[in-house]
C-alpha cells in the first residue's frame, strides 16, 4: 500500500513537472561536495542545499507537506524541471524511479547507467519525458524535460549534478 501511495505521489510530481514542461532540511549533510571520500559511494545532500542550488533556475516549490516526506520542485524558464525527494528508504526510492506507475513491472524507458555501493544513476528517454535521476540512498534528485528539449536538458543535468558535487 505504501509503495502504491509513493508511486502515486511520484506520478503526481512527474505530472506537475510535465505540466510545467508543456506550457525544510533532511539530515545533516553539509553544503560541501556531495561526493564521498569512499570510492563508489556518494553522500546525500539536504533539501536546503538543493533549494540553494536549484533556486537560481526558478522558484522553489516546497512540496513536503503534501507527501509526508521532503520534496521540492523547481520549474525553470526553459521548461527544465529540478526535483528533490527524500523518501523513507532506498527501496522505495528505487521503486519510484524504476516502477513509476506501481504495477510491479519496471518501466521500459528507464535504464540504469551507473551505480555504486549506495547510489544509482538512471536515464529515462521516453515519448513523454526525458529525465536523469540520481538516487543516493533514499534521496532522489531528478532533472526532467520534454523529449524535444533532450539536448539542453542533458547539458542542464550535467551542470546541475556537478554544482551539487556529483560527477555523473
């Protein structure tokens, strides 16, 4: 039941971000580089850090109260969306990325591109959305756009992940 609820919530967040295309603090992570000294492991960033970095692209919408976990959305003027979610556990975060409709089957347009001991990096290149997702533990950071904006969204995602301290 929780998985379906979280999947429904992600679907709502994704719909909100897709709609934008068409027209708080979690944990004690420092604002220093998110990359950990441990090889193949990354550090979670706080929602506050996300807000400080993503806020330069547009207005930060804090969605935390609506979903029961920390969540934020920034829809930039170029229709690229920046999303932050800090979920109850890593399994839920993984499921939200790979099974967004909650039907128990992995989404065919989402592919894992890189992973380490506590993270996974995904690319979604579908008919309705282009997205890059980084899951670190139970945190998700996503950059989404319309498929027609794929090239600029790729560059935007690379820049944004680097600003957060992640070298994807």
